[in-house]
């Protein structure tokens, strides 16, 4: 199926997709900050550049978009145009995510994944619940965690 917009329009649309400071990330940041948690943003020295880093808890939090990271939820559907390109791209993203998580765990960090579907869509959690689950995980001491819709 051909694209419904011309290449220049598609390029402009894709260029506006943010990698940092996304709406789900801002929701988590504001909520955790309001609960008294202090963190660093996009720590360049850590594998995968986690969205939120809590040095006090040795914890790294990734707020992932379900489409770009190939999450198995209703928000992800493999595009029907150029399937080879998208399978390779999303596969690389998944592999990179797994490598970063493993490197963080081996470095003594704890890792939490917060998925976009926890904050929006038909399976979203109640308002404030993803933030509360993340806060509980920070206090728990568990090495791995996941917040999903």
C-alpha cells in the first residue's frame, strides 16, 4: 500500500517525533517529583541514556513508546508499508534496549520500564497509578520492574 502523503510531508511529520521530553515521560517526571523523588534526566554516561536516573536508589527508568520499542500491546502494529524496513528498525530498537538493560543490571543498576500503554489507550491505568507503581518499585529494591497497561 503506497503512502498517503508525499515524501516531503512524511519527512516533516517524522522529524517532529520526539525522543526526549515526550508526554508520557513528562507525566512520570512531574508525578515522581511531586512525591519527593529527585532524579537526573537522560544520563549520557549510562548505557541506553535512561529517561530518569535515581542515583540514591541505583535505579534507571525508561519511559518507552509502544510503537518505537515494539511492545506487545494494542498501541503497536507493524506498518504495512515497507515491512522489511520497519521489522529491521524495531528489531534493532528491541536489541539495543535489551543490551542497555543488561549493561545497567551488570553495572549494579536497577531497571524499570514504563510503557506508553500504561498512560494512554484503552488499557491505560487509572490516573496516577503508573506513578505510584514506579514509586513503589523504587522503594522495593527489586532489580527489574515493568509498568504496563
